[in-house]
């Protein structure tokens, strides 16, 4: 039976569980779920968190632009982040690989074909591609999107069946419920134009993408006929609970 392909995007706040450190427990939780679902689903991961990983070890001093410091932190943190994934996943019998991409890769047909071929070979041989933006040469996601757009472009390119964006909320809340300090999730969305009116432009503490970047990602996915789920990745077992409809989240078709 052909396995369904899930592109799982994990935001910085999910990986840190809203602390200042990458949570090994959260990465283990993700790996454990993937191991359980391995017979029915194949996973490609787009992971933020390189900058957060570096901040655990270093504090850089520089009188240049903040974005340059973030690029340097990403360069330091990326190997640490990959090591944590590798160690935790390996204990669960899962193998990982690293893919660093930039937006220019999606503008060239040869590059797109190479990305697709590489990911397909990795998945066919039971390796989980873990994708991040190549932050040392590109700054778009550092500044604007926390890898949301990168995840959507990748999902469209590799013909994923589902895009899951794990964040620190139970999906997208109605604006009125946020204003009343009683968040209520919009569970099903068909019109992204209507959804735009509901979003709050606030950004999270570690991530750079508010809900606006997630809607932009869902727009890319929708054009490729891919369903998007925006859900709370901080909760344990969040992937399985969503697949079994045991939790509240936003579905964008």
C-alpha cells in the first residue's frame, strides 16, 4: 500500500516548548509518533530552531546588523539541531538526513528537479529529510516566515498529500475571541480571503512567523491542491491526535 506523504513543519516555539532551549523531549515525541505511523505515512520535516539551538551555547558580540548575527547563530546552531534530531530519532530506529534550501532553488527547474529526486531517494530508503533554509546565504525566513513559506513550497514541489504546520496555538483563532481573551479555533477554512480578516499579526517569542505567514503558506499549498493543518505542536502526541481527530485545529482546504 502506498504511504501518504506528510510535510511536517515544526516552528521554533514548538521545538523549544516556549522556553529558551531546544526540547529533546519534544523531538523525541515527534520521532515516537513518526515511528508509530511509519507503515502508513512517510514524513518530510521542515524544521526551524537553528538560532534557538545556538543561543543555548553562545552569545555573539558584534556591532553589525541584527540579521547578520542571526545568520551567524543559525550557522552555529544548525549542526547542534541536527545532532539532537539524529540522536533522538536513531534511538527509535529512524534515520535522518539534512537538506539546506534557499528560495533561489525554487526558481530554477534544474534545482527543483534535483530537490525532488534527492528527497524521493531519501524517503524510498527510509531516511527522513530534515529541511531548513540555508540561513548563511539567505535571510527571507529569518526575517519573515519561520520556514512556513519554505515548507509550503517544498510540499508543493514533492507533491505532499498533507501539510502540517506545528505551532504554539490550537490553530487560527477568531479575532473576536482573541480580543475577549477567550481563544476559539476556526476549525474549517475554505476562503483564505475571509480568514485574512480574522488573523492577529502578533509574532511568537522565538519564531518570526505570525499567522500571516501561515496563511501565505496555506495559499501556496491550496494552489497545489494540498490540505493544510495548523495545530498545536507543543501538546504531546499532536500528530497522531490530529490524524485521529482527537484535538482541535485549523484545516484549510
